[in-house]
C-alpha cells in the first residue's frame, strides 16, 4: 500500500457512511453516488493510510481494528470540517442561480452536490433547467441561465472540463437485443447529441447494420423505449437506470469513447451567488 500524509474529506465521508451502515449499497444511497464510486473512495483511503479499514466477506462489511480507530478520528474530522464551513464560510451569500443541465446528469450528479450546499448557503435559491447540451449553450448565450453543465460538443468546445464519463451501450434487463441485425436503436435527434454521433460512428467503423426505432429530444422517452425491450441506447456508465443493463464488452458491439463534461459560466455580470455556486459545483463534481 502507498502512504499519503494528506486526508481527503470526501474519502472520509464515504468510509464513515460504509462503516455506519455496514453496506456499500446503503452508503451509496446516503451519499447519492454509485456503489462502485463509494468502493473506490474507501479503497483510496486505505491506500493513503497504508492500512486495511474494512473487512468484506460474503456481502458483509465490518471494521478492522485500524478501521475502528479510524472511524472515531474520521467522525471528529468531519464534525470539525462542517463547523468550519458553517462558521467561517460565507452562509450570508444570497441570490438566485439559474443552472442548466441535461436531465440524466441532473438525476445522477446533482443530489451529491446539493446535499451539502443548502446547509452552507441557505440564502441561495436555485432554478434548474433541464435541456440538451446544445440548447443549454444557446440559453447561456442569451442570458437565460447563469451556468451550464454540458457534454462538450465538437462544434462548441468551450467551458472548463470538470469530469469525464464513459459511454456504454445499454438495453433492458434480461434482453439480448444487441444480437439482432440490424441493431435496433433509440437515440437523440441528429445534430443534437454527441452520444448519437459516437454510437453511429462506432457502428460504422465495424460495419454493423442498425435501424432507428425511436428518436426523442427527452431522455425519458428514450428510457421508456429501451425499458420496453424495443431498442438499445447509449448512456454514460453512471446513469444506467435500474431497469437497464450495460451490454458487456464481449457482446460484439464496438467500444465507445469517453466524453468530457464541461461547466460554462455566463460572461455577463452575475449575482454574487453564481461564482460561489460555480466553485462549489466544480469541486463537488470533480470529487464525486
């Protein structure tokens, strides 16, 4: 194991949640993260300390002797951290923030961000607008929103990259639609989404036949068609819904690329709440 003298608050929160709930699954629900993300955070903490903190056996999670000692320290550190942020942070910052974000990112990413923000900045109100990335950039340019979280598009790179997500093929649980020829697809309309472009380019590169069963500007429509067993689609790995399954790499479908998620901030003069929320959002999404 590799020893690192610095502790990461996010790793401590993940460890405490798992230790208290005795389950990675329940900890993931509390933290609004995926189980794999929580597991990775605990593993990183163990690597930083050079000690095993948890025991894992047949789905049961327990504490090692080092873990029991660490749990007490971690709770105290988190308590002090929250007190510092509450007292020395600037809870008096107030104003309205208009955030634009695609609905799949909103469902997956925002809970982890907002769980702590409201307590620190109770006087900041948030308006959330869910649209496709290309539409959000237009709304930002027109001054209708203050911030936009988007999938970085080839025609409009801009913004600051705050995380990277892996694209995957997905279908309804128990289905084997990926074996069909031509491949039935549910995608966003042409020119609206990098996911569609990535999927079709990948299929073209391997000579795979496909047909469009459904096009929809809304993710809800695509998810409904996929859940019904009519088609497969492309989503980021962390936004696969419970009634869908990731199609494995050995299925014969071509691999898909990663995509960059960017944060765009309005260039117009904004309320003081906007940069505060932008900084908090950026840091949270880099670490969750």
